[in-house]
C-alpha cells in the first residue's frame, strides 16, 4: 500500500488549463502541478494529484492558464526610470541631446538599484520571471535581483570609452571577472559578458571577450545588425558586415546572444543556424526607433533559436512581454508576407523556452517539466477581454493583457498573489520613481 | 455680483492632467471639466471651477489623465464572439474553412445582439466611447448600442451575394433605407452605407451607394486597398486600381471612409488628400493577416485625415484602442524609416478627433471643447507601469494599458466608474459568451 500514500510537497497549483510549452503547443485541461524545494515534482490530472500529493499549500485557479514564466531576453532595466523621457526623435538627437545627458547626470549605484527594483515589480506584475540584463553596474543589478528572488542573467558591459562603471578596458574586464566570480554558483543569478555593439567595441576587446567567454563558458550578450547604418559603418571601418567580423574574432558560436538582427542576408541566417547563435527579437524597439524589421519567421524556420525581449523603457516604453509577444507574432506575418508565420504556439515558445535556451538556462526553466525550477505564472482567462475562449494558446498570445496575470512563482517562491506583490513595497517603489522624475526634471531644467 | 454666483451643472470632473486633443499636444495640469445636459460647459483650473460651478456630482481623479473617449473607426463587433476561433492561417483557408462556416451557422439577431453587447463592455473598459460598425443586421446593432447608451455609426452592409441579412441588391438597399430612416436624428446613433469591398460590389451597386450617400449625406464605409491581391484583381477585372474605379463611380469624396489602405501610390495619397477621403488605419489587423503596411505617416503628412480602428476580433483579436494606437505609432516609424513619424500627440489625435472627423461627428465629439458632447475618459497614471511620469502624452500612447481606464462617460452619462461597468451585467455577458463558445464548439465538431 505504501506506493499509494501521498507524498509531501510545498505547493500544489491547480489550473483550468496548463500550457507546458514542452511538448510544443500542448494544452492540458484541469491539471495540477506539484512543487517541492522550488522544483516541479509532479504534473497530472487535478483529481489524481490531490491523491498523490500532500501539499502544504494548494492554489486553485479554475479559470486560469498555468504557464512557464516569461523570459525577457533583452532589457536595460535601470532605464525604467527614463520611461518616456524622450520619444519621437531621430536616434542621434534622442541619444545625444536627451538620453546621454540625463543618464550622465543620474547614473550610479542608487539609480541602478532603484530602476531595477521598479522593473522587477513591473515584470512580476506582467508574468516575467527572468531577465537578460544589459546595463552598467551589473554588481548592483545582481544584488537587487537576488534580494527580490528574481532570476537574471546579468551582463557585464564592455565598451571602448570610459563610463561611470569603468575607466578603461582593463577595468571593464577586471570588474567583469570580479562580478563573475562573485555570483558563480548562485541559484538565480548568472553573469554574461555584454560587449555593447560592433561600433563601440574594438577588435582587441572583442578578442578578450571571446577568450573569457570560452574560458568560463559565459554567454556574450550583444546588440548587433540593429540598423542599416551599423552595417554600412562596419563595411567602411572593417571591410565586412558585423557578423563576418564577429566570426573572424571567434564570437559566432552557441554562446552568442545576438540582439535585434534587423539586417540579415539569407547567408547570415544560415550562419546563425549552423553555429547555434541565439537571436533575440525586440520588435517594439525596432519599430519605435525605426531600426528595421527582423526576419523572425525566416530565422525560426532556418532552425535558429529565437527569443523575445522588450529592450529598455527609454525605447519601448514598457516591460510588457504579453504585448511584445503579440507584436512579434503579428509583425512576423506581415514581414514574411505569410499569415502562418510565427504562430501563437511558436511565439509563446520563443518567449519562454527560447529565451531560457538563449540564456543557457534551458536545463532549469522555460517549460513546465519534471525536474525544472518552478518559475510559473497563472493568467486569468475569466476576464471579459478573453471571452469567449475558443483557443487557449491563441488567447494567450493575441488577446491577453499582462494585467490578467494573477499569480507568479520563481523557484517555487510566491512573488505575486492574486495581483498583489509579495514582499515588495509597491507604494514605496512608486514614491521613489516620482522622486527620480522630479530630480530628472530639475536636471533638464 | 450675480456674475460670480456659481452656475449649476450635473458633473464636475477634476483631473491631475487634461489632454483636450484640441489644441494639439496641449496638456493642462490640475484642471476640471464641467458637464451639463451631456455637454461640456466649462474647462478651467480646478480651484476656479469649484467656485464657478455648483455641481450635482464631483469626480476627483488627481492621478488621472482626462481625455476624449477613443473612437474605434473600424469594427465588426458581433464577431467578438469569434475571438480566436481561427488564427495563423492563410486568408482564404481562414475565411472559407473557418470564419464563413461558423458565421453561417450562428449568424442572426441573437448573435449580433450578444456579440455587440460583449464588445460594448470590452470597449467601455478600454476607454472607447464610439464605434464605426460594419456588420450584418445593422438594425439589431443600432438597437443594442442605443440600449446601452453607446455612440456608434452603424454601417448598412451592401454586398453582391445573398446573406442572412438580405437576399439581393434591392433588399440590401431597401433595408439600408429603412435603418437610415429609423435612426435619423437619434442623439447617439447614425447610419452609414457599408459596401463591403471593391471585389464584392459591382459597379451598379457602387453607383446606387454613391447616389444614396449624396442624397442623404451618408458616410460610405469601405474596406479597400487592403491587399496586393485586391489591387491586381481590380486591374484584371476593371482595368484600373480600386481608387481609380471608385473615383469613376463618384465615391472619392469627403464622405468616403477608406479602411486599411495598405497599397497606395504617391498619386493615390495625393488624391485622398485632395478629395478629403478619410483613411482608417488598422495596423494590427494588417499585420496579423499579412495584408501589408499602411503608409500612415505619409498620409498624415499629405494632409489626409487619419483615424484608427481595431477591425473585428476574428482578425485582431481584441478591441483595445490603447494597444492599437501604440502599434500605429511605432509601426509608422519603421514603415517611414523615420523615428519622428506619427508622434504620440498625432496618434492620439487620430484615435479621437481623427476618428470623429472620419465618422462625420467632429462637431460633437473627438476633443474636450466647450459645446461638445461629454464623451470622456479618465486614465489612471498612478499605476506602477506608468511610473515615472515624464511626459503625459507619451505615456498615454507608449506605456498605458487599457486596464488603467478608470471612468468613462458618454454624453455625460457614467458608463464605467472606478473600473466597474454601470448598468451592465458583466457576469451575465461572460456567461453568455461561454454559451456561444459551447455552441460554436458543437458546430465545429
């Protein structure tokens, strides 16, 4: 009889629908997921699970979809404090007359910590449980993410000019190594190298990045092929397009997270597929900055691992992965001139398991599978805006708003409960953001 | 002293920010709007307004933006019941194997009334106060809109084949005339002619539409220049592109509401500007169905009145004008290859006054001006997702979600109060939508 005795677990989540992402496009009805020590230990029909598991806590959401947490595969989260500070401007005016002067006046540990905290609250309320971060002061970011139990791959920036974070190349690499060593083996935080872009990083620095990436098996998080200008400048300065230069420098491999990629030839798409390069599609940023159109469908069909990111709030202007997924799915169709391009299930995969794979986290997160971390999200499908419910995955991608996210767990720890943030002082965060607004308004005069 | 005595009004709305849309791009701080008999009778600084007006009711929203209600300038609202019924399919498979068979089995007065009611609830919760409707059974739609005090221009469909609504051309026109006569002079409902599309309406029927439109000063609501196929079919069948054919038939004038318009030459843009044609941009539908890219910025810069619509829920899949505005604004930049294209204020204008102008309602709605109807919306900017608040209009277009709409009035009548629908049974509407889902699931087998 002992095999029929219920086993103890910490949490049993029962949902009207479960979308595990793996197997692809599957929707399970009336299913429960058991969590113990932060890990998914059981998935099965609700009635069976109640018998099989003795749960310390049961969360029942009959109108909800339970799905893996979303992975925002490209962000600059401290810049959440610059949301809407400048819009509708040509790139260089935007950067030189608005973003850089403001950033220069405010950047520092406090700005990075406060911006990251605001972003964490926004991400949790929108069903995002993991971010691929790319900004200065990665040490402060890592600390802030860890403090709030939020999963992140934190990029140690490398750039050819001095900033508040480091004065020269040696300091960028020394600090990168220090942050890497500090967070090695942490359950939620990993560190990547984040050379800024082909037009701001020299061959010598790219070679150091390549060597360090190979030595420690680090991801390389890079903005590239973002605009036509970047391509023509690369040809002018290096004789080749950026991807060819990166290949020459030893960076085109399965550790490369290539962000934006709006300018790609068929050969370059083939090169990415062949070498296992991960592509992060940021459709809303690409549209808003008039950067171009990423051939997301062509990349996916060529076998390239596709992930989705919001980019920073100075250029998006939110961290809404539901909106980003929807934009990715519908834009792909117009770009491919094919209404079947990037269907709903493939889009949802890109935003979860695709992101996890890009970040090197696919063994841990990205799908609801036994043995994976319980990074889970409940989405209320009972809302009027998602009625009637003919197709769960279609509804998640094409009709659901992030405000329908009701509950969020990271590694089995509750982060959002019935829309209320757990252990985060939302009023304090909002008050703090208002103080930054006033300070920035003073700077701008 | 009598000039200083406060005057009576029904409603005084005080808001932290007021965006009247006209004057363009203006943001008023700490302002109040007075409403009497459904009409805006006062706009001024909050403190003054408390002295000048004796209001039966004061609504105070210090963290909100007060703005004109959004005008959804192209919808098929009964199809809200088909939300997500089929996606990610080529146009003809989608239509012939999914939409038409389901529609054929369910269409009728009850389907139209129930779908319209579900849509009204969704629109109100998202800050939309006026719809440009295009579907069968316009009589039922008009009745349902009027019953809920929702403003609409209802299109009497004309199409060359028999449907559940009418068996032949004579019946389409007879019914159009009957609906027109019935609703003439109604405060909220107007009637337009809605010839379906150039590929489904004969020259003879277009000529009857043109004559009836001229006789009664009716808007003509038409899908056109939606796809490349439509253009090539028109050249094959009529020797000219659709706009040239429409011009020949007397339809290119200030009564034409041309929807989609993804295929336009510079000459055609000039033609629209010269003749006062209104263009409704439906960016999300155009992307999702891979129809093409409307040159929204070029149209606006040429002086064409631009409006924004969601299209129906079978092809979008929502009635979210905040999302549609954002998509319109960011997509325009990539299409124009110019980050200054369709800036936030111009987008907001298109979604309010632009829509009102297209529908022939600009004397009544579309902006917060003395003498206009009080179709008003409060949007909560205190939400974490719109912090910090550097720029009100940018935030409304680029960062605000429809769930931040707190209050809605149509002609001064409260429709949504602190997110709660007034006089609408939301649970009953959801239960009804679920019944339709079950019925449609049975039909599909």
